[in-house]
């Protein structure tokens, strides 16, 4: 034995009594199956040609043929047979002579992995019999003609999903004759939301079309007062994406026998989507520096990321929450699990699940960044996957939160979910997985606390309504927004909401109580502020309004702070400080303007063009402090996309992408990307520089192969300007 093989043997687990065969993690590895499996000594006159022999197998695997049509898998750019579990499909076998059921005996075999075993579901022998039972393996002859037979094969509604090898085995008196290994007959079996016996069954056809078959989605970003949206290409049907998704389960070392269970698949996938602790698909970066990689805002979809990871086996740089969620959504839809991308506005990142975000103020009422550790993300994206939860009490199936963005560890790895949305709404956070963390993301309160000189903490203000103020997803069958906040929480202040909170606290989510002595809210004076619609590169103003509801005159010492922040709520720099004294007349309102100049913010601007304004005011007569904070998004210019010539399948067409630089500076290192799911793979073009006010034009020629409604998505990325998108719906006609 050579030295290398001996060390490999040592690294493998010892084959002791508990584990008689090595672990079976890989869908790609194969075992050798003998073509002739003899029962004993074969007599000299034996000639296999004397017996029934398989000449050819026809899988009906073309997109327009019966199997892919009936199984809703005709969109996959994949030459193999792809079917969904729990539903019959057809094959044809050509023998060397007519099949005689009385005397000929044959069966079918589906195998997966290197150590196929019947009790693990990785070796499936199927005898050919009479009637097919719903949701159970079986095969029956439905047509005989000359030397050919046509079979209808039913797969189990709980079978493992992945790529199976397929053989036909014929019984002879002296042994079993098998067909030769032929990769052309490999069969992919996926989850089946159309099958009532499948754990991912979804009973609404419109929802199945949206959550399984739609290969383009919408990511909502910005903030709750100023919702922005952009398209994302999931591309779950593109070439090699299915194999890339199956590889992720190999990478996560999910035992093949566990791959029929959507709960297990979601749990391991939420860890392998990010690169923390397992070299998974995407490396996150939240610090505005993206050397040796692609800025998160430049991606237009999941396909490039998955295929790069599948070929390099190295984490792809870089992602932020919507990139993790976009790729996760592709993975789920590709395997047949209904999935959607969710955006939670003002999402709490609570690192100790005490349902409390602490913002500490100093003597002047300014936020003390040294003491303040909790953060509120402008928005955070995660996914929901649809499945039954037989591991939980009745009623907690349906949509489950799964999150691939690495925020906190769960069972020792960066992952989150699946957590039942129903359980979160009702406060039943005792049920696995990670429900307390998600509950805090949508339900925390913000405490504004001032530190006294002697070290005591005085709570100046509690904001109970800001966190999780809007939770949305793309509407079914359109590009609009669907508000699903009420699926996560009861109306703020309602009896049900209080009850859900008390339930969550009872199940161990810590809720810190406030002694009434330390917190008396200010009721005499209200303060709020509004920012004018702000366009990147322009000046704008912020108006602060006080409403004095009392009969007293007050003066307020007001401090205005403008910060440039990452969308995760972490400040990068304070670019604006402004203090003023405000006279508040009895029973009246007064407004004060603060002008924000573009020269103040442009130098430090981050890619999401997001500001965080913080206004605190001390009422001098009472010593009370008012505090309000808001995120404001700048309007970013968009890309214009137009088409030229006929839009006909099989004919060349032109797409023109245009962009005008609105900034008072030249853009350096400009990259454009363009992709059209099902029509055009991503293409990139570098432009050195774009001077101020000048327009860049890029023409791309390509030939769409299929008719139908398609979407073109483009992005522009440069050192000074990011998050620039454009999109266009195009109707490709039949030739």
C-alpha cells in the first residue's frame, strides 16, 4: 500500500459496531454495481444473450415531453430527467425480444451515494407490479408494443432528494443481469409542493407559481418611511445551478438519508450559505471595503455567486443580508421548497435576547457610542420557507424563518432557523429553532438611558413601536409590495400583543422591568422631525417641530447630530453637529430648519447613501429629555435600459444601458453588469471613468432562445457611487 492511501485510511472513522459503513455525505460519489451478479458457479454453457436483455432506455426527459411538463421542471436547463417526489413519471424500456410477464422477471433500481442501503433510502429496488399506491414507490406497465414496454413509476412522497443513478435488473436462473452504468439515465428527484403528501405541499397554484417557479424576485430596502426596491435574479433553473445547490448539502455534510426532510435541509443550509465557521458560499463584509471581491450592491442575482462557489469551492466575496437571502432563496426554490425573501424594517440586532435595545446618552443628550453596543438595522432581509413542522405542536407549520446572514451563533454555528412565524407571533419562543432571536428582531423596545455622574441610570424615553415597524415581501404575481407585519406580531398596544409578550417572557425571553420611579415620560412637549426628499449630490433641509401642549413657556436646548451609517445601524462618522436653543410658547407648535449641504456628506458617503439623524432636546425648566432618531435615504440615480430591434426568440436583439453621472466629481473604476434570467447570462464591462454630467452608453447584442415575459436587470458600481440599478420587462415573441 502506498503511503498516501494508508494516511487516508487512518483519517477515516474506525468502522466499529455502531457505524458499520463510513458516513455517506456526497451525492456525487458512486459505488460500482456489478453488471452480472452470479448466484454461484456459472455453468460453462451460460450465455447472457439467451435471456431477456435491455437494449435501450428512454427517459422522456426533454422539456416538452410528458415528465418535465407534468412535474413543472421544464424550465431547468439540464439534459437529465428531473421529477418531483410523490408523483408518477414514465419511462420506456426496449428489450431484445418481447417481454413475457409470466416468465420474465425484472425490477428497477435507484441508487445514491457511495454506500447505498435500503434502510437509509439510498438504495431503492422497485418491483414491477399492479396498481400504484399514492406516495409510495412502485412501478407498473402501462403499454406494451413489440419489444418495448412503457412504465409508470411512482416515487415516495418522503424520499430523499438529489441525483439518483438508475439501473434495470433482470433475473436469470444463474444470476442478476444489470444494465451498464449510464449517466444519461441519471434522475433528479425534488420536493413537490403540488403533492398533498409532501411536507412542502402548498395548496394555492398562484403561490406555487410565485414561490417555486418564479426565477426573478424583488428585494425591498431603504427604510420604512422610504421603501426602495430592486429586482434580483434567482436563476434557479439556469445551467449547473441545480448541481451547485446539491453540492451545498455535500459541503454541509448532511447525511444523504436526511435529505428528504426540509427542516434539516434548511437548518444546514442557513449555516453553509455564509462562510463563517465552515467556508460556506458567501463571505460577508460590512465595512465598505471590498478588495479582491465584488461589492454586495453590484450583484444582480444568485447565479454567478453559486456557480463561482461550485467551481472554486472557495467563499465568494462579498455579501450583505440581501445577498445571503437572495442566494438562499435560489437554493430553496431550486430544490422545490416554496420560499420568499422578507425585509424587516428597523430590525433589532439584540445580542442577549432581553428584548431591549439600549441607547446610552451623555450629559448633553448625545448618544454615547462607547457604551451603546446594540444596533438597529435600517432593514434586514431573511427568508421564509414553507413546510410542515411535525416536530412542533399542531399549528406551527407553514412559513418558517430561515436566515443565512451570520449574526449570532446557534448550536455553535452561525445559522438561524427554521423558526415558525406563527410561534413568533404568539410568543411561543420555546420551540426550536432560534425563535427568541427572531422574536427580538421584530419586537424589541428601545430604551434611551442617561448615565448620571454617580453611575445611576435614568431612563429618559422608551420607544415601543419603532422595531419591526414594517415587514414586507413581494406580492404574488406582481412586482408590488405585500405588508406581512401582522403575520409576525399583533397590533402595537393591543391585548393580544401584551399577551404574546408575556408568553415570550414566560418561555425565557428576558424582559427587564422598569421601576416607575426612574422613568416618567415627558407628556407636556412632543418633538418630531421631517427630512426633505434628498437627492444624492444636492443640499436638503431637516425640519424639527416642537408641540408644547401645556400652559407653560419652556426653553429647549436642542442638539442635532447627522451620522453616515452602515445599513446595519453602525455609525461610520458624524458629519453634522448643530446646537440651538428653542423657545416653546404655551399651547403652540414651533419649527426649526437645519440645512444639510452636499459638501458636508459627500466625502464620507457609504454605498447605501443612508443617514441617521438624532435629535435630543432638554427642557431646561423640567430637566426632561426628548429624543428622536430616524434614518433617511438619499435618492440614487438609476440606470436606463432600452431595447432596439425585434424581440423574437431565436433572433439577435440589442439592449442599451445608459447612465448620466449626477455628481460634482468624476466617477472612477466603473463596472456595469447586465443579466436576464432565462435569456442572458451575466455580462460585465469596465469603464475607466465617467466625468461629471457626462453619459455612458453600453450596447449589448444577444439572441434570446425562449419566448415569454422576461426581465433585464443591470447594476453600476464605482468607488464613489454604489447601489445604482435599472430594470426592464421585455416580452419575447414566438418566431
